[in-house]
C-alpha cells in the first residue's frame, strides 16, 4: 500500500472510530471477509477466532450477528457461522437491484441537490481521481485506499436523496458488492476504464442530466459482473 493510500485509510478510520469492543471486532471481521482473509463458505469457529481478534467468545458472537444482518455471514443454528457464499447468480441479482436503487437515488439527488451537494460531489470526485491514478499502477496494493474514495464518491452522488429507506437498502447492496468488486479489480484485467466511467457519471450529474447519469451509472455498476462473467472468476 502506498503512503497516500495509507493516509486515506488512516483519515477515514480516525473520523469513524469504533465505540465498543463489539464494533471493533465487527469491523475487523468485516474487513477480513471482504479482503478474502476468510473465504466464501468458510466456517467461522468462535473458539479459534477469539484468539485472533483478542475478544471474548460473547463479543465475537455479537459481532458475527451484526455481520449476519449485513448478509456477509450466515448463521447455521447450533452449528455456528459461515462466511456467506459468493456466486455469479448472486452477483447478477445484486447488480440488478443495486442498479435500480442507485440510479433512482441519483435521479432524486440531481432534482433536489443544491450548491453544497454539488461541491461535495466535486470534492469526492477529485479525491477518487487521485486514488485511481494509484490503482492503475498497483491494483492489489492500492485497492483499499481506492475503495474508501470510491465509496465516498458514490455516497455523495446520492446524498441529496430524501428517502431514508432507499439510502439504507442502497447502502446494504453497496456493501455486498465490495467482495465482488475486489475480485474483479484484483483478479481481473487492469481497471483502466474505471476512471473514465466515473468521469462520465460526474459530468452527467454536474450537467443535471438524469437520463444520461442513469445510463452511464448502470453500465458502471455492471462492471464487476461483466469482468467476472467474461473471465470466469466465479461460477
């Protein structure tokens, strides 16, 4: 990871520090699942993991329960927990639903957003552009810093949307897509077009062209699915 990417992560973590041991364990587990440290379908044994994360079994179970609500972990009754599986069919369904919600939220933001919203989108796009320069050079090492900036950009695009339910479900779908996005970026071909896609979205939003923004955003959200399907990275 470059110094610039480390600075991005450090600033993000400092601004959003966990408040409890449960939240700390939850975030660490979540990061390790998304990063592939715990593979899809892997059994998560509380007795083994409590030493790794240096928390009690009770704290770890509470953290795992939160991950169940995120759909990143599956509870198996008395048999414990497993990392949620990944599949091409799941990604297809996820992509379809995320496209519907995110495009509608962007459309509403374009209709309702004021100057402050525009300024937040401009700032987020600038930071993302810098992160994407590093991503092109080192997809594996720069991914984490880029993902923080990518998430922030997409959040700012929908920040003027007034539907809290839409934003809530859109956020859950975005979280679910992170594991698949990492696979497409780090195992697929170099993501050379991703900056052009983000620029096209940015320019359409700044022009207040909701139809164009929806079209380019739809294509962009399908990127991971397209790469993973074409390269046979999942079944």
